[in-house]
C-alpha cells in the first residue's frame, strides 16, 4: 500500500475532523505533502468566508501527515502536534483551497513544517502556517499474561 492509499484508508475508515471538513490528501512525496479542502458551508464562518480555524485544521492535517511519514521507524514512534500558528492573509468565499507542507527542521525529537495555503483557482496566498511536531515513542507492547 502506498503512503497516499494508507492515508486515504485512515481518513475514510472512521469519522474525523478531516472527513467533516472534506479535506483530501492529494500528494505525499519525500519533499512535501499536499492536500485540499472545499470552501463551502462546512468551512465557512458566519460572514460566508473561509473560517480561519478550518485553514488551521488543513494546516495541522498536512503537517501531521508529513511528520508521520518522515519518522525513521513508525513502529516505534509517532508525531504529535506541539504548537501551531497561522497568519490569515486573504479571504476566500468559494471553490477549493490547497495546502503544501514543507519541512523547515527534521530532528530526532521535533519537526517543524511550514504550510502554505492558496486558493486553487486564483493561486492567491490565503494562509501561511507553521507547526511544530513532537516526535514521541509509542508505548512498548506489554507482554500478554499466560492463559
């Protein structure tokens, strides 16, 4: 199973925020992760513009997926969000926005990703975000007691 197929199976097999917002992961490469999100009633704020929180949810989704696939051993570690910030630069009323997560720092215990979100049709920069991911060890499998 490719990385993209794996992510699609995660996001379609259970209810998640990504599903609720219509977020789709469209590309996973060694250099970046891309995805898109509709600008519609699910992602609007009351004035009919893209909600800043929806942009942050797209950014965190892309940064989290990107960080996960950069881990050296996903059987022993995972990546979790530690801090995120965003600057909302342009309002969008409809269509789709797309985001690309690019690495800023890949370390043993932290990763930092920059996510640029643009309007798919016009190419205008809508939001720029940065997320810091903590790389944490997964709990060791506990031995099962004898029956």
